[in-house]
C-alpha cells in the first residue's frame, strides 16, 4: 500500500466506523448473495461474526503504519480459516462483497482512489491469510488398496 492509500483509509475510517452495523449487514448479505455456498461456513450468530470483522477492521486501521507487524496474526487467522472450509478463491469473493458494501454505504463519497486504497488493504490482508493457510501441511493420502 502506498502512503496515499494509507492516508485515504485513515481519513475515511471514522465515517465507516459510524455505520459499521449496517455496513456488516450489507456485506454479509452481498457475500451470501454472490456466494451462497459459503453460508454454511458461518455456524455462529452472524451478529457475533460481524462484530469480529468490525474489530479486525479497527485493528487493521490502527496498525496501518506497522502493517508488517500484523502479518503473523493474519497468517495465523488464515491457517484457522482452513478448518472452516475457506479456500483461496473465497478471498476474492469477500473482497468484492466488502468493496460493494463500502461503496453503497459511502455513496457518493467513494471515489475510485478510495476504493483502490481499500482494495489494496484487503489484498494485503488476503495475501497474508493465504500465506498462513499455505503453511498447513498437506494431509496424508490414504493408502491405496491392492485387490
């Protein structure tokens, strides 16, 4: 992420934080609309999940200047998400749903530069989480039986 993108995220976040509840509703609604197959992965109350997502955004934005220090926690989260059934393709879907929700909540104040800044942050998070998921050792192949 560029310093300009970091600045744009920081400047926009207070407005986003104020509408985090409706933003999360839009986000999860859009996510389940474009990828209904992921809905069963959310076994807990969606309100709890939305709160966790909002808390993660708080942490990410607060730590933008030291983003590299957040990578170990993001890798660990990516590794945990494998157990929920998350695969690399899901990160692109999440990004699309989140940017869609942000655009709707911030309209008309979501110019392309701001959208690109948020997309860059989500991409950084996604790459770190995918790297963590890749640390999972491959599961052993079952022995083949000879008949």
